[in-house]
C-alpha cells in the first residue's frame, strides 16, 4: 500500500460533492482502498501500489467523480512548435519527455501537492528514481529551445535547489542533501545528464536535483515546463502523463513539445488510450452474475472506461491512458466487480458437493521428496526469477527462448528460470565451505514460453538432483534414476548427447516412451570453473509434466 495524504475539504471541492467521512470510507472500501487515518480535515488513504494514477488528490478525485456518475474533463493537448533537442545523452539515462502547462494558479497547498505527486511517483512507480525522475520549472525563467544532453561531472557547475552557492556535479553528490541521498544512482557514470536552455543555463541534473535559479516554482508561477527522464520510455511516459494530468486537473492547459531524437521526433504528451474487446459471457462467467450489456457499460463508466460500441455479446472499450495496471481482460473484470460492489454479491454454496483433496502434482512432489530425503538428500528451494548469466553463460550453453523481464534495474534478476539445474549448482557455489558430500534436490516449476496460452507462457514441474564430492560420477547419478524408475514403475533409455553443460561421453537425454523427458550426466569442468567449484558434480533433471502426464 502507498499512503496518499490529502484534505477532506479539498477532495470534496474537487469532486463537487460534499461526501461525509462515512460515505467516503464506504466508497473507498468498495474500490479496494482504505481510509487509514483522520485528523481533523487531514486524511491518510491507503492506495494499492498498482494505481499510481491515484497518488494525487486530483487523481483520486477524478476516480471518485466517475464512480459517483460525474463527468471528468478529457485530457486534451494543444499543439505547439516548441522543441527539446536530444543529443549526446548519458547511455545510462537516455530518454526524455517534456511539455508546457499554462494557466496554473498555484498557492501553498497546490505547490505542496505537486511536490507530493513527484515524490510519490518517484519513490513508488519509478522505484526510488531508479527508473526515472520528474521535474518542474517556471516557464518564464527558461529560454527555448531546451537541450537534453550530458557532460563530464566536473564541467557541470550550477546552484542546486535550496543551496547557497554553486557546486560542480561531484560536489553536489558530496554536499547537497538530495545529492547525497541519490548519488548511488549515478555511481560509475562517466557523463551526467543535464538540461540546458538557449542561454546556456543549466536547469537541472537528472535524476538528482534541479537548479535553484530556474528550477523552483512558487505562488507567482503561472506556466511551467514539465519533464521526465529515465531508462525505460514506457515507464517514464506513464509517470509523466500522470503528473501532467494532475496539473490539468488543477486548471492548467497542456501544450505539446517536439522531442527531437535526431531523425526521430516524439510529440508529447499523447495520452494514448488503449482499445480492447470485452466479451459479456466472459464477464458473467468470472463474476458468477447475469449482467446485461447495459449494466456492464454503466459499471465500466463508473471506473473511468469509455465505451466505443456495445451489443448483447461484446463491448468495445477504451482504457484510460493513465492506467498502467490493465494487462489482461481479467483486470477489467476486476474493475467491474469493484463498481458492482463486493457486498452486493449473494452468498451461496455450489450445488455440486465434493471432497477436497490435494492435486496429483502435489501428491507426486510429496512422494518424490520423501523418497530422496530417505536416501539422505537435502531438499532446497530456489527462486523462480533468476538471470541469463546463471541459466545460460555459466552453464556453457547458447541462450534459448525464455521469459525475459525486460529492462530490469537489477540485472541479477532479468528472467524466469528455464531449468532448475543452474540454480542448484549456484547453491553449491554458496555452500563451498560446508563439509562434503553435497547431495541436494529440488522439485519445482520453471516457466517456458508458449504462444498458445493467453499469458504466452506455461509452468512446467521439474525435478533436479545434484551430487557433489570427490568421486561424484555418471554411475552414481544413474543409480538414482534407476531407483526413481523402480519406485514409480517406468522404463527409460539414455541417448548419448553433446551438451555444453556436461562432459562429452558422460551425458545423455533420458527417453521414456520415445519422448525426451530430461538430461543426465557429469558436469563439465568449464561449468564448475564458472561457478567457482572444485569438486566433481553429477546431475539429473527431469520434466515431471511429461513423465507423469500432469
């Protein structure tokens, strides 16, 4: 949960309705949020982390207005010819978006609100500025065109926000409170990002701190320059449009800017809405209701969706541009449920009586686990999310199809595991000081790409076994496979293969009923060296889905 701090009176003024605390608490509960604390006019509201568009009073008021049936303004952007030149950017921080918002009437409370929005988006959605940073500047202190570029730290000299003198970039990281707090973000960078206007005035050094001279808004500020910079264009676009939307809800008018990336020009903000089709039967099947199209339409509109067209079987809907949490139609159905109200569902038992029991896969895991514990093996549990370094490079194999986590900030976690064996060998690496022999196993799921599934992936249950000691060899691990085959009454063959993770001539595919279900062998010295291991290792990995038709 993320806490939104606001005032009851301001929230009501933005909604255009005088909601009592009890009414507000009930609506928030229906939407899945909680009124955490009340102190006079001050409110603290728990907002779930997947809704960054509600982290401002304006954003929450917008959602509540729709829920109560009031119409919200559409986010319309006025075209302008303003430019942002992008050149020679820091490779670690390459992307920028910007626009102008005019006609704002700031007071102390609104300035605090803008700062709160920046801080909340920065610490939550932008992962404590690791993914991006937001900035606002009084427009009258800037001369266009503005340039987003980079420079060597010692050559960046300006007066940082709320500081008494000019410092170079390295001094800012050592002396300025914000610089000290966020210096880890630019650790190891040879060039730091900067905004600089036509007067050669340094406006800011993202993602650290603005200039005090041109980067501080006050109650006299009417027009602002808004920017966001960062690593991932999709992420910073969402944060940028949430902030600009809040400023527009404060009464401002947004003017687009052209972001010039050499041959490519991006005009922003776009507030690009996503279109989807929603099946009426699908909604009713999930919710256990019998809603008509007109009822679904009404509930969607309460959650800020637009309806492009509708018939008795299907609705064509438009998702708000600031919703980052709609990945699948099930997320839309979740919104319909919230609009319908959890308390309005009838409590009833299913007409079919049944006796609960564990699934086949759980029973199988328990049986196999007991089998190997009885042989003196230790069961381990590794993490589903891992990295390409362990799964492919250290295992001395080519990178295969996998579920990539995209531009992850933490490069030690960038994919879902394809197989268990690398993670077990990594366990050996972290337990090198423990007395040998090491005999471990794991029964767990891996995630493989599957274009036939709606989520484009599938879970596969696998078993992996590892032996490590001075005389670990192929015969020993094959005896373990024999024991497993005898215990579960299946026959197998081994077909010799060449595999980068294993020693040639001491590795094979395990074949059951003509199908390859796993791999067995002695681990290659190259792999052992990559993981910093000295003792020999023999290993086995089986696909339990294939072996037991799960």
